[in-house]
C-alpha cells in the first residue's frame, strides 16, 4: 500500500509538472528521391501530449521555400505565399476553409505583377487582369 501511495504521488507530481508551454515541431511528409531534401513539411503546435497541424511548407529541390501558409482545422486557411527557386515571391492568395477565396496576385520573377486574379468558393471569378513584364495591361478576362 505504501508503494502504491508513493507511485500515485509521483505520477501526480510529474503530471502537474508537465510542460504546457506551446512549442513547434516539424514533420517531413515527402522528400525528393535523388537528394533526400525535404519537399513537403507540416508544422505542428505541441502542448503536452497534444499536437495541432498549424502550417504547411513546400520546398524546391534546391532547398528554397516554395509554398507556405497556415492550416486551421486541418484545412488551408489564410494567406498562402509561393516562391520561385530563386526565393523571389511568385504568388499570394487566400484560402478560407480549404478553398481559394478573394483576390490574389501572381508575379514575374522580376517582382512585377503578372496576373491579378480572384476566386469565389474555390473557383475563378470576377475580372482577371494580365500584364506583361513592362507592366502593361495586355488582357482582361471575366469569369
């Protein structure tokens, strides 16, 4: 009985002292076959024994970030950014509950606007504007 009481006391002590400070952990989901470089990683917020998927990151084969964005309730939610292998910003768009929503932009690698687009409930909508490298509007398409 005395040993049981000591065991229970120690178990309660360690449970009470368990660290509840949030920390992040990264899980590599896929790697490039030839280089074993991470391709897709998920970021989790870990509190004690519980973990929640909070971010998604994709990488180019050269190791440069390709895509990043937040996850809410296991779905893309919020702003996502895409990058060229050089690291330059390629695109910015928003997701709501896993579907593209609202205005987005695609850039040339030079940093100039290529396309201004819009999505409604995951589908192209509204007016899409297409620009050339010199910044001239070259086409408009309505969805």
